[in-house]
C-alpha cells in the first residue's frame, strides 16, 4: 500500500535533533530523504548517545534515533563543486530542510530565493532557535537553553526545588513534530496552488505553544504559572506514596473525583464544584496520603483502573518499554544491524498507526556518505567521493 509521502524527495541538511527528527517523520511515511553532511564535520548527533564506541564510529544512538529510511551523502558546501551537486539535488526535490545559523545558507548562495529560482515548487524549511528575524534571530540555543528562555523551566519542579529542566529534550522533539506538520501542510497547499513555500520554524515559538493553557491564563488574569512538582491544583490529581512505589492519580474532573472518593469508601469527600475542591485541597491531600499507604502502587493501579479511575504506578523506562500495551502498538522498531556497527538496536517509529499505508521502517540508519555513489549516479555523475576537490 502506498504511503503518504512516497514520491516526495526531501533534502535534509540538518543536525542534532529538531531538524533531523522532522525529516524522519516524512521518511517513515515513505519520503526519499537524502541526508547531506560535511565529510569531516558530520551531524553532531552521530557522536552523542549512551554507547561510547558507537559515538567514536559516528553512529551514536542520538543519530540512530532519527536516521532510519534516510540515505547519506557527504558534501562540503564551502566548495563550489559540492554546492553544484546540492543544487542538482534541489532541482529533483520537493522539500529542503536546514537548521543552521540564520543567514548561513544565504551566505553560501543556498538561501530560499536562490533555491526557489532553481525549483519554484520547493518547500524550503529553516529550523532555528529563535526564528530567522527579530532581536534574537542571530542567537543560537539548544533545547535546555530554550527551556530556560521560554519560562517552561521556571514552572517546572517543586515549591522548594525549581527551576528544573525536563528530563527529555521535549522542545527539540516537539519542534521536529511541529516541523513535520508544517511540511505536510505546505505540501498539501502546493498540491492546491502549485506554489512552493518558505517555512520559518523557531524552537522558542514551539515552547510557547507547549504552554498554551498557561499562556492564556497568564494573559487573561496575570496568574503566573508556578511549579507544583508531582501535585496538581486538584488534590485527586497527583502522585502519592504507597505501601510500595509511587502512584499517580488522575481523577481530574468532577465525575472522576466523585468516582474516586466513592470507590475509596469516602463519599463524604465528594465535591459538587471545583471551587469546593479548591477550598478543601489540603484536607483532601491528607486523606488521600493516608489511604494510598494501605496498598502498593501496582495494587492501586489495578483497583482504580478496573473502576474507571485514571491511575498508574510511576515506572522506569525499562518497565515502560516492557509494557504489553506499548509492544502491541508497534511504537518501537527493532533493527538487526546497520552499516558500520555490529548488533541490533531499537528506534522509535511513530506515535500513531494507519489502517493502511502507515509509517514503517525499510532501511537502517546510514553511515556517513554511505550512498555517495548511488545518489551521484542518479544525478548523472560518475563515481567519486563527494566533497573531494
């Protein structure tokens, strides 16, 4: 069955996380993604991850995460002959993605106007920390720096320990997902108008969107979001110690909190409005803290879920990956091997399924320049080492 982006060619001149992750979303849905890297200074993620030996081989787990289904060509874009190779690739492409310092590609003669002149139907996407223009446009950042800049760190942590950054680089990955959505929208728009598009993706913008409800609350009432740790404004939401382990309760709305208090044998604690819940917050915490200690977290999860009350034991990644539900969803793909490394490994595939023609992985992450000759031959070149003088 045909996948959504089969027949679409993406030129991926990105590094680290957000840009490569965006291109990866299109790759697993069938796009021909050609990753362009400098032969002597490849994608930074190739040397990052949990396996130091793979890092030294430029096949780090940070790279493996988001490089399946891609082909790799090594080009030194400071050399005129390699820029010409890139331009020939652009002439065959639908999408061009870059995430270097704003202005860097314009300085090389590879900006939007220059490449759109070659291919007017091109979707040209630039990913950056703050956007292509504005007072911060020339500044650079990583995920954790954007967390600090956006205010998301200041609202994360506990009353006594904050600011705290997220454990995962969520801004990077959210920017990649948002970028893939923007690219999809631009491709659909092109089908209707015949016109290419310029996309300006900023990590700071994505971070603000991730705080949407807090943003609106602040703009309306001036209520500054504060760190609540594992608690929530409603007591029946939040983490509690148990006889063994930590359980996260999610009795969020009035119907769920009524159900929770009823199955706990405390109908006297049921509230008729959120105002009543707010007023009795401290007492509810005290009562729940005592009750939750009577069972283990696993027992509470089983008991409450069976009664339609959202609850879960707090798990480690090892435990989460072993969850039969996750296994049944096909979220993780297992590779048996890849060029330049021994042994198997697993990577994330997608956070959704299709009835037909959905995301799938066809090929493992490529070594640096693995497809030089193949791609150059498609462009009419004879065999050579791309990037060579």
